[in-house]
C-alpha cells in the first residue's frame, strides 16, 4: 500500500476500512491457494498484501483509540 492510499484510509470510516480489510484477506487466501498449486509467479505480492493488512489494522486501531480518548475527555468535562 502506498503512502497516498494510507492517507486516504485515515479519512475513511471504520466500516469502509473493515470492508477493505476483508477484501485484502480474501485476496491473501486466494494467493495462498494459488501458491500451493504452483500458480503464483510473484511471491512478493503475498508479502505486500500482508503488509497492507497490517497497515489497515493499524489505522483501525488508531481510530478506535482516538474515539475512546474523545469519549474520556468528554466524560471528564461533564
């Protein structure tokens, strides 16, 4: 995933990120099956997909933490 794509995901909603995450996981499963059958020529693609999954999970966690921090500050002010 390129830095530009990563910035785009930071602006998207949790639902959109989760949808993209499930699509990437499906792609990875398909590539693993193809690898077992000997159809995959570019093994690096598997590594790139795993990396993009990790980045999406990081963005999702960041959004969760920022939402929790926002709740804490609004509760403490009340």
